[in-house]
C-alpha cells in the first residue's frame, strides 16, 4: 500500500483536493440539519451536560433508547473540542473522514481488482456527489459508509491472508469496524451477517475450517461487543432486553401505530410518499389527494380510506382504535393481493432506493420529474439520477465480468441489505449508501486491465 501511494502520489493528491473542494461546496451551499440531526444533538448535549442518555421533554430529561449511542458519542467527541452544538465542526470532521473513505475504498479495489481499478475507485469515491452531500448533514451516513468500507477491507485482506500470521490483525480490523457500524445504526448488523454467511460458504468450498471459524468468532465477538453495555443499560433503565434501537423508534410503553404502518406497506413504493404521507403521522394533516392510485383498489375501499383520514385529521393523533381500523384495511388489501404485498411492492421499494436521484438532502423539489414546476431543479435531479444510474450499470458490468476477487462478500452485503430495506415502510434513498463502497469497487473493476494481477 505504501509503495502504491508513493507511486501515484500526484494522482491521489489531485483527486483528494478535488474531493475536498466538492465537499466544501456542499458545506458552504447545501448544509442540512434534518429532524434526526436535532435528536442526535439533544442526546449528545444532555450526555455532556447532565451525564444522561436522555431526550429533553417539556424541559425535563427523559431517558430514551430510540437511537443507538454511536453518533451521539461522535458528536460528544467533536463538541468537547469545538463547543456544544458546533455542527460545522461535525461536518468538517465528516468531510475528513469521508476523504479517508476514498483511501479505504481504493485499497479494497487494489486488493480485489488491481492497481488501475484502485485509482479509478479513488477518483469515483472522491467525486461522488452523494457522499459529499451527506458529509454536509448531521446524520450517520458518513460514519456508516466509512466503517462499512473499512469492514470490507479487513474482510478481503483477512481472507487473502488466512494462511499468514497477519490474518488476526485484519480480522480484528474487520470486527472493530463492524462493531462501530452496529453501534451507529440498528441495521449495521447486516454486514456482520453477510461476513458470517460468506465465511460459512468459504468453509464449505475451501475446507479451511479452523482459521475461518476463528476469524468468524473474532469478528462476531468484536462486532457485537459494543452492544453489551448498551443492552445492560437498557435493562437497568427500562427493565427490557433491547440490544438495538426499536424498529419504530419508540420508547418502552410508548405507543407505535403499527396498524397504520402495515397499511402504508400495502401501497408505498417511492420516497415522495414518505414525505407526503408517512412523515405526517402523528401531528400533521393527511391529504388523501396525495395517495397514489395503487393505494385504493375499489370504491368502497376509497370511501373507507377517506373516512379514516378524516377521523385522523380531526385530532392529528393515531389512537389505538383508529390504528386498529388501519390494520384491518391493511389485512383486507393484503388478502386481496398477497403477491403484490410480499413481492412486487418490496422489489419496487428497493428499486426506488437504488435508482432515485438522491435529492432528499438538497434544496430541490422531491418531485424532480415535474419539469413544469421547477425546470432547473428537475434538470439537476435528472442529471444526478443519470449519474447514479451510470454508476450502478458500471457496477453490474464489473460484477458480471467476475474479475473482482472475493466479490461474493460484497454481493452478499448488497443483497442482504436490500432484502432488509425492502421490508421498510419508509424507502429513503440514503439507506443504500452504505453499500456504495462495494458499488464503487465493482464499477472501477470495469476499467481493470485483463492481464493485470491484483
């Protein structure tokens, strides 16, 4: 790696500076604080000032488990140096970490597809507008992407060195990076599952049992270790076994409208419906005119849906009795078309997350295809969508060619994460960004010289 860095120092410097400039433009022009940003910020502030992992509710501290402590801990580390609620410092730190991701992705590509692919992967990562966009937000994505890339690097190097003494070092890196991802987001464990499944398949094919099992146990132990104190804390504070954050981000004894969520899953496909409908409950009015045609199958069902919307809009709350009626409507729709619910809609949700232009963190109309309302924004959205599509097509070509060593572990990661995301009722495009280090490696492999040895 050191020799490769010295050999291509000018190339790497040029694209590092280009990547830095791109990210600073996003920081200057498009910095974005989402609702989740303030939740994380409130947790970090209370952790620093009151030594309590709690939210501020009506001026009082309320212990919570709705978010894992990884990102609040990152905020605490930054704010301890630069001051509480210094979000600019957080974003600058994320920019620097993301530039580090470029080197990690390049090393994964070098290890699996050769030096030329490594340079291409570095350039693609440095100029990736989707990474740069989220560097200028106070959200978990930059950290989750970095640790996913680092875990993949540890895994491919560990596999390549199973018969050498250094295998323990790289599997330790893999385990620590996986653990960092797990404590950041509850879905971080999917990468741990992908690595475990690949090691199982490797054992079956290669027959190298002892070291592979040892590597798997090491990664599992390190990957799950950060959850131990979190689980103990939740049991002590809430009297519940909760090793992760709850799926619906609700505290114990806090009601979650699961019936409404079930109904949403019977029709939701794209991110625009998340903004139009899903995020409005509770607290905001629901506009039935924003429902897509697939949300209603018949005239009686339309009348029933309108009645439920009208009932909700009167109080802007989702009490259990109303939630039960949404569940009944969901069960009716599922029974009428199970294939739609269990196959077509999940596939379409995954397709939307992968193919959408990713304008949700930009000051652009989410309905990017409506050129008449915002021609400039629609043109930008279309360009971003085209860039994203080109990257995915390249990645597919790179994967199909079969020139990437240990491609199976990256493909398993993508498939398992996509399968999990298909079950969500809020298809947000940012959720697949953690897979993009693997996407970039596959895309870069297209430009690998056929006679080149990694």
